[in-house]
């Protein structure tokens, strides 16, 4: 049986671990600082600890780190996608979004995210929710990430990029609120150890209602974003099967509950699909919602998922023409709905959730099925690795 991985343990857990190996409780705080603030990747680096203690730790615990498989950096806007391999060979993605690329309109110049260096992290390998517009859906759900695997995305990107991250969004692969405990433990570690505060952290959900309410009851200080995309209940059920379990009425009630408890404006994310959710009645519904719940609306571009060979509803989804997008946004703003238009950050590098992991996985499977007399050429170090 493996020794415990200390990366991902919160302060109280590290204190308990220290006591369990016969050390004083304060050693837990020292370990916390070395792991998350000083970003040590081995016990040997913890030079304020005695040699004997470091040797003892090496015998009783371990520090696991993600393995970098591939990076892609956009030539257009500098967005960088990282593909990481986990200890069990599965893969996840993180995306580093440069300042001033989050939004593409002048209305957002003073928006905090527009001024910050933001990392988007994953919370699951794959996803169980099968949203019809998402590349990650084609993977299905493989497992939850541990708190350590979530935290290490931040640590590794800081190390690789050499940059100071200011903002964090849980909008990568997976549904964060289906991995609630590990996500919240990672928020605690990142906010207190890595110093990306909760108020600069956003958790995006497709609408996992019970956990939205739990966030409210626990008075979590993170920002809440809801992947909404339509206020037509039948249409949302087609786009997002989670709506069958938690229909719009329940979801919006939970969002109102969250606002009453936390007193923090909610963000609604809205991808515009041509002829699907960009009609006049869709505008009217969003205006009505904004009068019920203090919020802002982020209009998000649709990244193609053609490479997943979509069928059914997925194959019918196409981006709304830019002229209609402009009109849609203008009319929301005229109705005093705070509306921002997200840029297509990293579109040239497959930066939407799941795109790189799925594509590399497809390539790896393709290579594995080639006749041995025709070995692959180029990028072997990437493509021969076990796919997700």
C-alpha cells in the first residue's frame, strides 16, 4: 500500500498526519507552508526541517506531482493549454488565460478578470453530464480528481510559466460540484497556502442544485457561475441532460437562495447557438431573470466539437452569426443587464474544455491501431502515452 500523498491535505489533516508519526502538531503547519507557499516538490527541499525528520517523512509519506505531457500556446492571444498526466496514466487539462484576452468588448475593460492572469482548472477526468456542446462529454466520466491533483494544476502551471497567477476558475473538465469535498479542500489550500483568494476564485456549475445550496449554507466566499445557455426548460433538457434531474425552476430557486445567503452576484454563462437560444424571446427571458437575481451574463463563443463526430442535437449546433450576437448583446445592455462577451481565447490551440485531451487520445488510439510495419513519425513522446 502506498504511503499517503501529502499534496492535497488541508492544514488540519497535515497536523493530524504529523501527530500520527510521533511529531508535534506544529509540524503540520510547517509541511503546509513548504508544500503550498514555498512549493516544495520533495522532502529534501524542506531545509528548515532537520535531516532526521526529512528522512522520516520520506519513509512515511510521499509528494506526488502531475506530469506535463504537452503544452500549446496561441499565437493569437498567448493563451496556453497544459495537458497533464496523472499518477494512474489518465489525463486532464488546464488553461492559462492572459490578461486582456478574457473578454473582447470595451464594456469589460474594468472587469477584474480582464486585468488578471487566470488559470482554468479541471476537477474530474471526463464528465458525467453529457452536455451536447462540450468536447469533454465524449469522454464520459472516469473519476474525480483528488484535492491534490486540483491544487497541483496551480503549482505546476506557476512553475512551468514562471508567472504569478491572480485568478482561478473551476471551469475545466468535469462538474466541480459533483466533486464537492475535494474542490472545497482545494479552494481552502489555494486561498490560504498559494494565496489566490476565494474572492478571486470562481466555481462554474451546470446546475448541481443541492451543492449550490450547500455552498450558500457554508457561506463559501468563492464566486458562483452557472452554465445556463437557455431559459427554455425543454430546450435546456435537450442541451444539458442535468436539467431533467434539476429543472430550471429548481436551479433558479437555488441560485436565488445562494444570493440571499452570500450576497454575491451570480454569473450566468450563455453560449449562443444559431436559431436555438438567440431569439427575441430568449432575450426577454434573460432580462426577466436579471430583474429577479442580481447577476451578470457572459456571452461565450461556441468552440467546434466536430472532431468528436457529434450526432443528434450536438450535430445541429452552430455558432450564432456575429451580427446577431452584437444585436443580442446590445438589447440586453439596453435593458440594463450587465453583459460581457467572452473572447475566443485560445481557439487556435483547442482551448475549450476537453479538446486537447480528446484529440491526443484519438491520435494515440489511431497510432495503436496502425500496422506495425508503418510506425508513426513525429511527436512520439506525446502520442505513445496511454490515452484517457
